């Protein structure tokens, strides 16, 4: 096994923006797809730790971070974006996806089966959800960016807009303060929110090893979702992180890393 380098490399271009941690080893590389309003940098700590055994590639999804902007934001498109990254780095990877990224990762396995060896789906199911995340777009768009010089000032304005404390610092990570803009395509994400909250209906199934890892305090993966999950992912396994909610990788990073490592190395 090679020795991992902990200096991330950042690539930009027509493909998704990626941050690469570590060097290639004898183990398959790992792709990480973040959730809505997130970025590759949100996963820096976990990606760096997992890169002690394998190369880890975290992406900015389309309309997020430094990746290309697009008017359309559907899961087949997000899956194709991920497939292009995998094709450029050897053709097959293990994949971790959280929330929106988890749906994109599931679609990747269903539509591009050979691109995925093992799949970790973090706190999401292949179903349509009735709630929306549009309120956070309204909150972010309400900020007077011209008056903001520091991230705590942005967090304070988000608090005034009703954003809970746990999400204030998360959102401000996507602020480009020097250029007074969000590194999120808020207009497109708002327009495409119905697609983001849904999941395409299809007969496809993927029989590769899949771990559905959820927070015990989250209500995103419910018992009534098991039938749909197992129909699409017949080799699914299920685990919960005690005391974690939907943002389980941020709330319990060491536990998340350990669970993912055990599954990927099995």
C-alpha cells in the first residue's frame, strides 16, 4: 500500500470541481458526494482521515462550490456528473453520498452500475420527500452581502432570518466574501427544488454492497422506506449512529468515519 499524502489538490474545468486527498493505493479510490448547500470542503476532515488507506476524491456537485452552473439539477444529471469524474480516475470507485449526494450516488449505481464497487448512502432513501429546503435559499438571499466583511456577521444575519445555529456556520462556508457572493447557484436550486426533493421512478436495481447509514435521531430513513430500498438495492445493509441527526457526518465524524471504514474494508 502506498503512503498517502495529506496535501489536497484542487482541479477545476468543465468537469466537477474536485479536491483529492492522498495518493493512489492498492485499495479502490473513494468518491464523496455532499448534500444540498454543501461542498467538497465540508468533508475535508473525514476525507483526510480516510485517505490514510486509499485516495479520496471529494467533489463539488453542480451548482455548488467551484463546479459548473446549470439550469437543470436532476438526479440522472448529477449521476452522470459523478460518472464522468470516476471515468477520469480509473473507471470504478467506492462512493459515499449524503442527502442530495446520497440520492445522486444511488442514481449513479442504478444508471452506471460498473462505476461503483461499494456504496455508502448517508441518511437518505430513494424516495420523494414532502418537505422542502427552500426556506434556506430565502434566508441566504436575504443577506446584505455588501455589508458583510466577516463570516460571523453573515451568521448573525442568518440567525435573524430564522436559520438554526447548527446550520449558520455550515451555510457561511459557501460564502465568497472577497467577491460578495454565494458559491451556490441559489436561483437554479430554488427552481429545481421539486427535482431535488424527488427521486426518479424506475425498475433498475443495483446488487452491489450498499450501506444505508443513518442518524438515530433523524427521520429521513424510516421503516416504511425499507421495501423501496431493498427493491432497488437488494444487498443493502442498515446501520444507525447513536445520537446523530441528519447531518450525521458533521455531528459524529469519528463514528461516521469508523463505520464507513469498516464497511469499505470488509
